[in-house]
């Protein structure tokens, strides 16, 4: 099982909400090629002067007779129409919006019937079963480079981030792993592919086989056996956080009916 600490930190990062927006100025100062991603709790927040305090620049001496109000970190909201101001929308750190209809995003309809949870790999189309087996073999090898031959390119490119990334796919995966060699991310891939799967959007261009099945099942509807399977992947604290969001948002993998590896990512 991959590091519980890194998983908990990652899920808290995903669910940070407004805190994530507030931390963006600090995130911008972190080099893109940093070896380890920082959780929000590890980023030093900008220290703002107290309300009504004085503002000085380094090397200057404050003038007691010239009081300058501390700046509002958000700024005034000017709304001449008298309507409620629109709240800021959280964006991915890489600056891209992402597609809200992305099939890799959890989109649970509480009124829709639950998809069947399958464990029998022989029910998979031959191409899907073949890709699943290749991913398992690559993850077990311990060499993240073994995934390269399975990654799609062009219009069939495999998605590793909801916001998109221009980095080399394996370099990006390494940046997500808690270790230098990427063995943690391989372990996560192996774990989720070892759980049951669901067959979604049957008969449509978005048809997919997705692991783990938690992606398409409301967490509050899991039975005790299924909760044990979930706790093999994440901690109980992570589960409570995801319940607040309303869906499983840890790592998932999708394979199209023709055997293309469509995505492997986490996030909302």
C-alpha cells in the first residue's frame, strides 16, 4: 500500500476549496520542475500586516505620524447593480480550466440506477482486458518508464491531469509520486486496477471501463465489504473528506472499449 501520509495530504489538497485559491500566489513561486509537490499546509502564506497597522518596506523605518491602512488582501467589491457578487472560481494550478463534462470527473446522478460492479475480467472486451493486463505488468515491474509504451498520443493521448499538462507524461507522474523513482504512483495504479470496475456510458462515444468502481458509486451507499476495499486505497479521514465533496476523487483509471488507456488521475 502506498504511503498513507502522502495520500491524506493529497486529498486534503484536493478539497482545500477557497484555501487553494488563497494559496495560488505562493504556488506561483514554486518552480514547475520541483521534485516534490507541496501541500497547502507546507506553503508559507503571505504575511499581511494587521488591520490599521503600518506598511513599511524592508530597510525603511515606519513613520509614526503617517499611518497607512493595511491593504485588503481581496480588494473592495464594486457592484453598482446591487447584485450579489460572483464568487471566485477555483482553477487548476497550471492555469487551465478543464472540461466540466470530462468523463474522468465524477458525475453522480442520485436518481440514476447504480452501475453494476464487476470483478470478472473475462467479461471485459479482449482489447480492454489486454490493456488492463499490460498496466498491471508495468506497475509490478517497479519501473515507471515501462508505462511509456502504453500511453496514448495525439487525439488518443492518455490524460494525467484534469487541467491538462504540457510536461512529459512520465515526468509529470514522477512529480506526483512521493518517492524519487515513482514506485508509489505505480503502487497506486496497481491497487486501483485490483479492485472491481464499472462499465459506463454504454453505447456512446464516451463509453469506458473505469477502475475502481467507487468512481461511480456514492460513498454512502457502499456496504461494509466495499468499505474495506475502499480503505485499502485511502484512509478513513480521506473518506470523510470525500463525502463532504460528494464523490470519490482519488486516483482512477479508464480504458475505452477498443483498449486505449484514456486516463489515470485524481481530482474533482
